[in-house]
C-alpha cells in the first residue's frame, strides 16, 4: 500500500465521517478506499454504455457562484439535440437544482454530463439512463400503433 496525504474542506470530511459512522466503518482509510472504488466503477459503468439512451441528468449548483448559470446554459444549448426538456427548482436560498431530460446518443449525453461536472459552483451531477427503446420497439410506427390485440 502507498500512503498519500490530501487536503479536504472541513465540511466534506465531516460529512464523510458521518457516513462512515452510520455505516459502521472502523477506519477512515478503508472508507476512502471503498469510496474511490465506487467512483471508479461508476465512471467505468458510465463509459461502457453505448447507443441511444433516454435519461435524466440532475444538477445541483450554487447560483451565487459567478458565471455558473451562464455556463450551464451554454452547455445545454450545445446539446440541445439531446435535451428534451429541463426543469429548474430553487431548492434553497443558495442552491438550485436542474433536472434535464435527455434522449440521444450516449457519447453526447456523457460529454454533456462531464462538462457540467467540471464546472466550479456545481456541487453534484448525476446521470440516470436506460436504453431508449429504439431497439426494443422496432415496429413502433404509426401503422402498428393501433394493434391492441394482447
Ligand atoms: Ni434557482
């Protein structure tokens, strides 16, 4: 094993310790190892997705943070083909939540998600998605739409 040292904001560490306590972890190092493992898995999972997906991107950000709203809007305009709709919730005095419905090529959806994650002022970005049904329902044309004989 290799030892590393790192700087963390107080609050992040306090929140992390709280979770470790709730989950019965005896060791902070073990908690950090598991969290890293989880982070890596989630990234790999996201990268292995292929094809057409439909999903939801949830973004939580501090709207007081300079420029973040404009940058989020710019990014969404770049991916307007993949974005079906979005909703803005004024979550607290400080934080906003945006829920973005996406549908399209997963490589583009992933780029959109990652660009948002990299922004300062953005606290949380999560993509949940599933296959968008294009392959599930190849007969989904208007002609076949009225066949309810099941
Ligand atoms: Ni707001």
